[in-house]
């Protein structure tokens, strides 16, 4: 036989009840022997709690709440029942409600509500619901009887949370079921004491009733029908994509439910376990779905971890002092005192130095815990053997659960790695030798972030979110967004979901936690974007505190660079084509790198030299493998390369500069290219990577741009001025051509001395044959001495630059996961 339990949402609406009866019919057709346990209509128990309190405090408004409870039940009868059944059921519900109303009036008059009376008030919820269900099922052709559990389940008299007396209970259930031929609809949650007074089994106790009935009848399955698809990998309100667990062992289910997974009431498991009866968690509104099976064995589902459970609000008590060390009865006294005060301890840790014991409790128990301990250890505290009790609030516990974690090295490493990379501070840790559960205490502000970071790290092959924040959506930024859009589905197939959470330009910014619409971001930024600068953008990004976050700087702005420290300090990685940080103040750059290192995040800027070409990574590969940079030489400007590759007799120099700008090769201000500043920065970046502590003033330059061009007020004025100097550049070109040479703007660095100059080179020179916006960089090292290592290819332009940034985003993701 099977025992089916239906929760409040299943029986709380006409649709729910229809589903329930459908499930019952299904079993009837299969000829299965079943019994049903059910809860009160959803929300009714809470209303009964409220109405009792109001009546007790002599608030006449209790009658309004009572009226709403009445209406709820009458409406249900009206909607689902017909003809003579409707009249009979209405009359019987009226009898229940009259009794409830009299009881509450009594409470109102005497202004007293004991736990015992409260249990009686609450019992009406289950009683009316079970009666309704039995009548409705019968009307629909499933002959059923209402069974009041107060005649079956016997408890002690701890009202509110009574303890079951199993011997009598099992006997009663056995006798009752042996005599009844119809389907029994048993009230969940309620019971009675030996003298027949109504008691309850604790909130959520209907699950427990089902397990008690199931165990008493030796059922072969207990089904808990609720409104979700079984037990999920973690809290779906906190993590976007969670998964229903196919199976859990009793021990795993116990851990999951203890740490907040609301799907099952923890005491339920004991009776089921005692008889090895499996429990199945099913969805009334999705009956085809198989749900979660809880049984003796833990199945292997391909992951070490089954689920991540949590308690959002805890306080941590630190109990310490020299008087704890080696004194055996201190822990004993400590926990006895807590137990006597009925303070529940959620978890305990003690370092092997034995100087302190930390334990987590519900925050509401904080003040009483302090009192109890100060009383118990009064003497030791006066003698300074034990310090004052410290309690930290605003904390949460996140527990990683699974039997397969046992004997599995690396599970804890993954956990702490993920927390570290996401900048989540661990306040306390506990793991029992059962290795079933690793619990960490974190600050409440990091609660969601922790759940997300851990869910990602353990269930990686399902889907990981990478949260991107993009400053600068000009040429490179918008190209990057287009590339992400085009590659989005492919990455999803590889379980990576790129979520563009924030974008900013110099005037406004836009945030969307669900990801900015990549088809429409320009209009959205314009319409929904808020006014604000980069500091505001970063502040909001940091406050969001999302896991797996990456900041992309696609600007050429120093104001953005000024935020790098703050970004990295908040454990958010950076990738950027902006050269200002890597070629700026040496000490500041060092600090930025140190912060990234300390926080365990990345600061990448490969695209600042040679755009998408692997220049910086190549250089680092050489150094990391023990090589040494003797000389760097290169054409490092895409703009200047393009210009001198296209500049032939008969063409105009200034027109070609305009072409380079139109092609997207130039800096936001093309003078940064023409005056050699861009190249100086790049050779400086490479020199620093090679190990030289140099500044921009250490890079000598032979400029090619006349002074007056530099002085022009803006870019259009600059182009006008430049046109006046076309003849100067023609002269240079002619000179070179006469010798069979070409012009190349070459940067070089040898032994810490860097130089940038325009040179005429002949066909024998490796830089002679370049085309388009090609960059070429050659590294001379002891291993690449006769023939230097050369990197060559397009070194500027929107597509190749954005692609380089994109690649670094993915590299950071690989690192994070
Ligand atoms: N064009 C190319 O081939 C390459 C460019 N780069 C670098 O890429 C970066 C971007 O270049 P482009 O896209 O061409 O520039 P752009 O001028 O088209 O776009 C710059 C963007 O940054 C925004 N911005 C400027 N200051 C800001 C601030 N303080 N806060 C927030 N947003 C701000 C602007 O509103 C704009 O959206 C530059 O640092 C450039 O040196 C690097 C390698 C190659
Ligand atoms: N303006 C730069 C772009 C790459 O950094 C160039 O021309 O190389
Ligand atoms: Na590069």
C-alpha cells in the first residue's frame, strides 16, 4: 500500500483539488491500495494562528479574519460541489465553523490562549480540509471517508509540538484501517493526548502524519505531493537555474531539510527510515514528473555534491578563554545550559587549540544565550578564565551536502576556491566526520552570492552564469556586444550563460540583473539608462555583489582606471584594451596587480598591445619558461602601419589618416597615434612585462607630427591643419622610395632603453613587407637568437580588438570555474 500526503497548495484551490482527485482516480484504476493524509487549505493555518492571537488580545477585529476563513471554505464548496452534496457539506462546514467561532469567542472573553487551546483552534484547518476532500472525492466517484487523526495518533501533552506515543498510535492505526473498506482521508498535523485533548505535531507536521501512518501500515511508499518538482539542488528563489534531484538518501534528505529545504518536514524521515519505507516528493500540478525519491541508498548522479542548502539567518556565538583549554567539563556545562534553556544549536566548531568554541544559533536566541552563559560561567568570567560572550549577527549558513563527498579529495578545495575567487569571507566552517555536509558561515550580504558561486562550481556542466559589466560602448564596446550576441547560443551549449548585467558610457548607465537585451541595448541605454559617472556605475556593481563577475573597460579614460583598485578589491576581474593603467604610473600599476593577486582575480590587458594578437601572453610564456628578453622590436601601431602601407606617390597623407580612422584603427583621438604616444605606451607596456621598471619618459621618441597639428583645438581642426603638411610627408616618402625603401614607424627596446622613430627600411628588413593594419613584434632572446620569435598580423580594428577582449573574458571564466 501507499500513503499519499497532499499539502496546502494541493488542496487550497479548486484546480488543486481536481488534480488531487485525478491522482486518486489513477491509483483506483490501477487497483492500488492507498491512504491519504492532507493539510489545511493553503494559508488557513496562518490565519488560524492570527485569529487566535487577535481574540486573545481582545481585538474584536478577529471576527473579520474568522469571516474570511468561513468565506474561503464556503466558496470552495460552492465551486466544486453540486446538488445535494453541496447542501449537506455546507451544513456540516457550518457546524465546524460554529464550534470554532464559539471557541474563539471564549478566548476573546477570557483573554487567554494556552498552547493547548491554540492546538484546538488550529485543528479546524485540517479537519475541514479533510472532510471537504473526502466529500469531493466521493462526489467524483472515489468513495472516501474522513478520518480524524485525533482518534488515531496519540501524543504526550507538549502542546504545539507534541511527541508521538508510537505503541498506542500504531495499534490505533492498525485497528482503524483493518475495519475500513473505503479510502481514508486522514487529517494531517493533528493528534490527541491520552485523555483525548487535541494536540499538534509541530508546523509542517502533516508530512510527519503521513510517515507515521505509512510506518504503522508497513506501506511500501510514502508520497508527499506538493507544488514543486521535488527537492531542488538549491533554493530556486536565489539561484536562477536549479535542478530537481532524482534521488536522495535518508541521510542526505535529513541534511537538506535541516538546512532549510522546505520540501520536507525533518521529523518525517525517522518513521520512514525505521521501516526502510521510501519517500517520494511529487508535484500535484505536474503529476507526470517523477520527482525526488528518498530511500536508503544514495544514487550516483555524476556529481560529488547533491545539493546546497542554507539557513539565511543565524548568529554565531564565540565562547573563549584560557579556562577552556583541556578542561573536560566546560563543553558539557555549556551545551547543558543551552539545552535547559531550550536554545537550539545549529552547528558547532572548535579549533584544536581548544581555546574557543563557536556555535551558531537562531538570531532571536542571541540575547538569551548571552544571559544563560553569563549565568553558568559567572565565576570563570569574574576570574577572567572565560572572556565575555561575543555574538555576531547578520550571518548565514550555507551547507554543501552529498554522500558522494565522502573520501573525495578536492570537494572542499573547490568550495573554498570558489568562495575565495568571489571575495566571500568565510566566518566559520564545520564538517562532521560523516563527510556528508560541509557548512560554512558567511556574512548575510554574501548569502545569494555564495549559493550562486557554489551552485556554479558543483553543477558546472549544467549552466554557469558569467556576469559582465561593460564600461565603454563605443567602437570596441559595441563590437564586443555584437560578438557576444552572435556567440551567445554556442556558449550556452557549452553551459556558459553570459549575462550582461551593466553597461555604461561617459554619461549614463544601465543595469539589468536578468541580462541586458542584446538586440536592443542601444535604445535601452538611451531610454532606461540613468545619468551618472563611472564611479556611480562601479558603486552599484559592487553593491550588487554577484558571483562570477567581470568588468570590461573599453574606454580610453583615466577616470575608469581610477576605479580598478575598487573593482579588484571586490573580487571582480578586469580585462581591458585601455592602455592607461598598464602604461601609467609604475607604482600604481604594481598596486593594481598586487590587489588582483591578493584577491585571487585577474587583471588582463592583452589587447592593449597588438589588439587581438597574442603579444603579451607570448612574452610571458617566454619568461615563465625561463627565457630572457634581450630585445623587442616592432611596428606596434595599426594606424601608422596602415598609413605607411597605403601611402604611395600620388596619394594624400591626411586623406589616408582619415581612412585609417574610418576603418576603426585609430585611437579616439588620432593624434595619439600620429604623435607616437600610442606606440610609446605599447613599447613601455612590453618593456615592463619584460621586467624593466620604466616610465613613459624613458621611451625616447622622434616625433613626426608638426607642432601646429598637436595644438589644433579638436579633431576636425587637426585634420585641417594636417592637410597643410601633406607636402612634408610626401617629401619623406620620396626620399625613401628613391632608395627602394619603405617607411616604418618602429619601436624598439634593448637593455631597458626604448626608442620610437620613423625609419626607412629596405627589402632585407623583416618589417619591409607589411600590409593593411599589420603589427609585427619580434622578440630576441637567448633561445630565439639567430631568428627572433615573431608575432605578426592585423593589430588594430574593431573586430580583432573586441575578439581579443572576448577571449580574455572566456579565459577569466575558465579560471573562475
Ligand atoms: N581601435 C582599436 O583598434 C583598438 C582600440 N583599443 C583601445 O580600446 C579603447 C576603446 O576604443 P574605442 O572603442 O575606439 O573608443 P570610442 O571612443 O569609440 O569609445 C569609448 C567609449 O568609452 C566611453 N567612455 C569614455 N569615458 C568614459 C568614462 N569616464 N566612463 C564611462 N565610459 C566612458 C564612451 O562614452 C564610449 O562609449 C581605447 O582605450 C583604445 O585605445 C585597443 C586596441 C585596439
Ligand atoms: N590605435 C591603435 C589601436 C590599437 O591599440 C593602433 O592604431 O594600433
Ligand atoms: Na594583444
